[in-house]
C-alpha cells in the first residue's frame, strides 16, 4: 500500500509512525480504506457502498460483474420506458403526414364516420398498400406483390386511409404496446409487432381479391390483442377484461364496411403464435428458442407468399 512517513522518530527513539495516503492522490492523507481492496482512499475517491466506501476501480469492476435486469421472458428492462411503442406511433404519424402531402390536400385522407372509416387513397397509399395483382395501367405495367413488389407487405402496416383510421390504431397501440413492451422488452416486442403485422398482410394477399388494396397498422394491433391475452395467461394474471375488448373488435371487423377481415384475423393468429413462442420458450437457451421460433414463422409466411404468387402468375 502507499504510505508516507510522518515524524523522523519519537522521543523514545522508537520507529517513526506512518500516515496512510490515498492510492490515487499520494499528497492526501486518509484513514478510510476501500471495503473491497483495502486501499486507502480520500474523500474524492470514496464511493458509497452498502457497507462503508469503495474505490472507483472496485465500483467499476462490480458494475461489470452485475447482470443486467431482465423481464420474465428474457427481455431488457428498458422496455419499461416504452421507447419502441413511442417510435412506432411517431413513425405512423410521420407517414400519415407524408401521405397527406403526397395527395396535396388534407380532404383526401380525412375519412368519414364509422361507416366511412377509410379516407380516400393517396399516391403514397397506392405505392405501399398490400396489392395482389393490379390490372394493367395506362403504361401496360402490372403492380402488386405478385409483380415483385414484396415491400408492400411491410409498408402497408405503416399507412392509413384517413386520420380517423390512424387515430383508432394509434390509441390501441399506445394502450397495448406499453404493457407488452414492458413485459417482453424492446427487441422482443418489436419482433412481435412486425411479425404480426406481416402475418396480417400476408393473409390479405392470400385471401383478398388480387386488385383490392389494403393498408393499416391494425394487422399488427390485432396481433398485440392476441399476444397480451397469451402473455397475461402465462404470467397467471386475470384476462377477463381482455376478452370482451377482443370480441368487440372482432364484431367491429365483421360489421363495419371497408375493413379487411383477412388482415385482422391473420394478424390475430400470427400474433398469438409469436406470443406463444416468446412466452413458453424454455428458460435454458430461451433467446435461441425465441429467435428460432420467430424465424420459422417468418419463413412460413414467405413460403405462403411464394405459393400465392405462383397461383396468380402461373
């Protein structure tokens, strides 16, 4: 340890006493020692510990050895802040603004009452909507997923026909997303959202008319409805309040004109499957199991797209 001599000796001629000095600041005397390494530390170097004080190096070493907090399903604790949910909402709002700008008029996407929930299409929704196979255009070109525009299966979940359409979906995302993100963690929640939304759009491609476009985050939202039911059951929590809301949304799906039944049901089923993968993965090698389950779902969805494309173009 680092120590400094005090007086040359005492009156009896005994050994000279020594005064400990801080190991980081040799010019500072101190009688306080780090409770982990026992080195002298001055007030500037002291770090409060559960017992006594520790030096900066021991504090840093202790932080490296502490495992980060995890959720019950292996996700990061950062999900409690809801950053992914907020980002998804901001992205949807931004795309709506761009959609209005592409139309050159707000009235094109204003929407109507419940019976006219969908506003009019815009150049942006025409570009990004799920579309199986559009009829020939004036330029003699076919459009849609079957024509190779696979990006539509993703872009459609961020586009909306009308501000009312957007607000309903964003309210549901705000309510469901924060709860699920806190329980699953940011990355797992994002994977759930995207795979559920993709599943709904694939269902639209499989079961809707080839020339019938569809957009909306509701494919992913219905996946979140199914997921919160599965997750809460896995945690042993009461789900009695979730079922009526889900039933109401299903009734809404089948009775309101202009809503994609295939998209909602597809998102519901795929969201439930992804939630089962996340919730019931074994604790040993949990992350690997969850990643593999998500990859299998993704490959299966892409396979269905290939089958449908072959049927439309064959």
